């Protein structure tokens, strides 16, 4: 796992907590500032995921085609995620 993924996720979580504290106290400046920093953490996490994906070797069959499991993994990672 790339260190950017770990650092990015840690920043995301820390900023989310600080943003929430700003909401509870009614401090709009803190909310705005921490929302931006939270986004930085998300971008860093995504950059780490891309680095990991580039490092991972692709599996192919004898004809050079991607294996079905590899295609399914790509579809799952590209599918938009919904939050409840």
C-alpha cells in the first residue's frame, strides 16, 4: 500500500472530525477551511491508489487478453459508490 494512501486517509479523517467540530460550534470559517483540507486528503488518497494500480502487474492469458477476474476488478473499482 502506498504511503500516500495512508497519509491521505489520515488527513481526510482528521479534517472530517475538525469540520464536524466547526459545525457543532457554528464556526463557519473552520468548516470551510477543514472542508478544503479534507479534499486535499481525498486527492492524496486517490493518488496513492493510482500508484498502487500502476505497480500491480496485469494478468493476461496466452493470447494477451485480460483475464475475466481482472476485468471485473476494474469494473468494480470504476463503479460510482453510493453513500447511505
